[in-house]
C-alpha cells in the first residue's frame, strides 16, 4: 500500500511539472530564438555613461578602453545593456537566483574550505532573483561572441551556443530526479577541466600539475605577486593606477568598518578572523564592468605568522568591493535584501558550491554598501581566445552544466526541467538568439568605438 506521504510527494511533483509545462503557453520554447531590437531601444553608450556617474571618474577611461578592446570585452562590461534587452522580451516566470552576468569568463576555479579546487561561477555582483533563461542566454551569447572572435564559422558558433543550452537542459533534468541534499551538495571537481586544459594549452601533464598546485593553494602565489618588503615589513605592491595605496582616510575607514564586517560572519569564522591582524590596504581596479567601483585589497597576517620577508607565511588577502544596485533590479520585482552587499553575499552562498568562509558585508563611507570575500589565486583555465571549435563546445557544455547546478539550488528544478523537456527545441532557439545578439553586440561595440573616436567618450590605454 502506498503511504499518504508518497502519494502527496508524487502529486506535488506532478503539479510542479505541470506549472513548468504551462509556462510554455506564456513563452513557447521556440520563441527564445527571437531578437529584434525594439524601436525604442536605448542608446547603449548613453546607458554605460549613466552607469558610470557614481563611479570613480579617474578610472572610467580605463573601463571604456577595456570594453573597446573587442566585442567580447564589450559584452563583459555591458551587463546593463543586455539586461534591458532581455527585459524587453516575454519571460517564463520560472524564477531562480540568477548570477546576473553568466558569461563564459565568469566561470572559473575556486577552492573549497577543504582545499578541493572546484569549477564554478565566480562573479556575483549582479546576482538577483529572475527568470532562469536570462542567465542561459547570456552564457550562450558569450560563447557565440567568443567563437566569432576566434574565427569560427557561424555553423560552429551556433553548435557551441546550442551545446551550452543543451548541457544546462540535460543537467537540470538529471537534477530534477535527485533529492534535495544530493542537489545541494553537487560539485564539479576541477579535474573535469583537465582534458580541456591539455587540449588548449597542449601542455600534457602540466595541466595536471597546475590543478595539483591549485589543490594546495593557500594564497602564497598571490602573495608573491602582490606584496613586497618595505622597511623590513610586508606591504602590498603599488602599481598605479590599477593598484595604489589606500591612503590614510580610506585605511582609517577600512579599519573602522572591519568590526561591522566581522559581525556578519558566523561565530567560528569570527574566531578565525580574530587570529589575524591588519597589515596593509590598497585600492585596486578590477575586471571590465566593475572598473570605477570602489575596491580595496586588505592584507592580514596570522598572529603567529612571519611577515618580514618575501616568502612570508600565514597571510590572508581579503577583497573589499563596493556593491552597487544590480543591473536586473530596474526590470524585476524587488529582491529580499535592502543592503546590496548582503544581496551579493546571499546570492553567492546560494549559487556557489564551496562556501568562502570569509564572505560578509558592511556599509562604508557615505553609507556605501560593500561586501568582503577572500582573494583567490587558483586560476587554472584554458585560454578562451585560443579555443578551437571542439574545445569551445566542451567548455560551453561544462559552463552550462555548472549553471544548471547553481540554479537548481534556488529554483524549482522540476518545473524548469518540465519546461525544457527532452527535445532540443530550447537549445536550438537559444543558439539562434545567441547569433542574433552577437550581431547586436558587435554593433554596440562599434558604437562605443565611434564615440571614443569622436571624443564623446574618453578612453585611456592600460598603463
């Protein structure tokens, strides 16, 4: 005899699957292929300039130069542009915690607290609840733009973009059959990258050695690049304007808000943090889209560590980064967090498989929201710019599977899997969209280049 709870569970799953299939009535899977710029589409360059109004003005020319480097660089910095374009189209209403900026260069390695290197999403500045397909489309578009930059034929580009969507669909359908804890603790071990690292870099065993070094990662590689000995003590290297002294006012502010940040950690992690002492702080320019936001590196030393020499040990780098309003917030319902630093931290904890124990948030000068995280230095990834068509497909599949794992932790994986179905209808439609939007990205990139050439937008070459 079937237990009442079993019958209830089956009925619940059936209802969730039915809601997913019902979403096809709102947005048929084939409808995801469409991209025609609306007649009232805003000027992408003007949108980027509005976005920069509250950023550090001296760094905006660096941001513009980085975005002008290529269509893929433009896409990386133009999350706000694509968010507005996605919002102009109907969506499924099947909500997950979005990454908000799930392009293929925002995936990478991070080290779990147990020291295991994992392949996962690694940027959460734009995380926000929204329709699952927005992340999938941004990933597929980035694959298409990267493929074209690598000189691949459009047929190969279409296939790679479809592989990203197909991997997402297949992985979500697999997870829909799994239990809650099994889904929550799903991991993608970095060894999944090894064949791709070898194929792209052609280093054979070197790829394995790199992953082994990442497994032993303690931050010492970052130490060698980012620190120097000054007057017998360790300090962060200065490389203006990308890495420069924080200055007395900023350093004093960082010290002042440190205790507020500490209070957002769990008790055992506060105890761990208390065993480190403040050494130095510096202002850092990061990323492409983030250039101009306020970001600092904070160097801490363990109370029993040795910091008076180049090979110092027991050091901890924290990154303190301004958390701005997510680009998706203009187009979706309000989220659950009023503090943007809290939003970023909560989103990362939902989406990323291995938790950073130093994730926290605080308010800084003028009440600006910030979040804190441990600075990582275990990037062992294939070079996207050098990928052949087969390598790009393999990397797209890996990113698509990771994105499905991340979404399954917060969204209704049963409903999403039912919407996607077993056929490749969704995959092909997303790939069609990716190629059309890659054309749009090329046009927007050209518009930025024209604005720079005309002197409307300032761009400064990298120092």
